[in-house]
C-alpha cells in the first residue's frame, strides 16, 4: 500500500475511531486499526468486537493498493504531532512507514487476515433520520443512562418506533429522560414497531459524527445488531440484551401543581443553592408557595443556603427534595428558554416538560 493523505482528514477519522479501540485488551490486534486502499477508496476500521467503525477517508491519493494493521495510539500520536499538510503512508510485509517533509516513522504491523471483520452498509435502511435531529435527541437523553448497573438493559438507550417518530428513552433508575425524534418517513414492516436498546457507547459515537444540517442517518436492523450509516461513516453495534423497564408506567399523569420556569434562572438557582452541600447532605429542597419558589440546602458541617425566585403560582404549597446534579444535567439540555415543572406529593417524582417532545422524570430524595 502506498497512499498520500491529508493530515487533518486523517486526524478527524482517528479521533472518532480511537473512541472504539480498547486501550486494554487480551487481544493485542484490537488495539490496532486496519487501513485498506483499493478501487473503492481508502477505509479505516476499528472495533472492540461489540462496536465497530468503518470510515471512508477523504482527501487522499492512492498510489498502490494494499492493507495494513497498526497500533491506533501510535498512529494517532504521529498524526497529531506532525506539521505537514500531507503525509505519505507506505506498507510492506510486517511494517508501515509514515513520512513527512522532515520525518520518517516505521511502525511494526500485524497480519491483516487476523483483524476482525467490520461490516459495511449495503442497500436501503429501515429508518432514516436527520443527523441534526438525532444528535439533538442523543444529547437530551444519553446523560440519564446508567453508568454502572447490574441491570444491563439500562446501560443503553431504548429506541421505540412510533409512527413517524422514534422515542429515545434513557434511565438509571433514579431519573428518566425521553425525547421524541422525527423520522424522515414512516418505516415499514418489522421496523414500524421495533424496540431496540442501543449501547450508550454507540450513542456517544453517533453524537461525535461530524456533518451538516442536510446529512441523513440510515439505520438498518439485523438480528441482534444495528448498522448506522451517515456520510462517510458506518457504525456497527451489538444491541443490548434484556428488557427495558416499562417506563410509561412511571411517568406521572395526574399532577395538579404546575409551574412555568425560566431555564437559565433555575440552573443558576440550583447551582448556587448546592454550593454548601456535602457528602452527607447532597440534596437541595424546593419549597413552592404562593408566588415564590425557594431553593435551599442545609448541611450541619458547612451551613445553609437559600435562593428565592419569584413565580406565578396559586396552588397548594409543597416541599420536595432533589439531587441538584440531576437538575443541573437536565437544565443544560433543555433548549427552550422556559420549561414546565409538574409536582404531585413530596414523595412522588418531579416531572419536567419542554415542548411536546421532551420530558424528564426525577425521583425525589429525603431532606432532613
């Protein structure tokens, strides 16, 4: 193989692929990327056997076809530190050379035949979504997935097809985020009623794909895998096995206390009222009364804080405790200037709504 590649384009490709390549693994070849050059172009592959990236490189010239498998971290470091606009990459048996104007690197390579197969995307997808819409949806739900849990199903995001929309749902057992994302067209056959759980790692990769407003994401469902194609990138991923919680049962539908609040003002009030929280006293209390909302915390070892916010409210008073970080997380992803907060009793979850497509359920905590 002998190719000339644009360094910036290669750097962008490696930035995405290295999120998949494991830094520690009993299989050394998985710490590598595979690069091929043939009449279909230049492709770079990375995988951890659960998630794979198939990336078609742009801004390159092929002088000789071929394939090489080299350590991802070494190649990334060389590309990152190089100053040339174009790099020359040559591979021979057992080695790969990277040359710049004043530099020459030789990396020992591995057998291409030993590298795991990373699928491409052929034919039409089962679903089509605007990249911009999908990435907005990911940002509004991914933060609520479980980071560590013995309930494996909540380590991913539920995709639930409903008409011309897909519901993206994430929960860690203490909070739940659901966002509705528009599909380009109503899917057919089995995809029209599909429910799949996509790993959080795959969702995070989707959010990192660069593109413009016109880019379309095509999704294909194959047994226990999902293939996702956008522009010059194909992601392949195993699906999460298990049953996602029946989330609709925990979304409150009978609340009688409703407040319309400023997103920016609440974010500021929560941050300030949480400044004196501690390991022992993590929560803040929201006290709702006539025309005023009070954010407060009290920690025996540090002191107490109170933040007043004028509101329009004529209902029954209520006090409820929440984890402040969980409130901060949702305030950061709400795109509207205002949102609705609905409450029932102090021992029932809080419900946050923004428009018709986003809601967030937050379990209360006990505040002494």
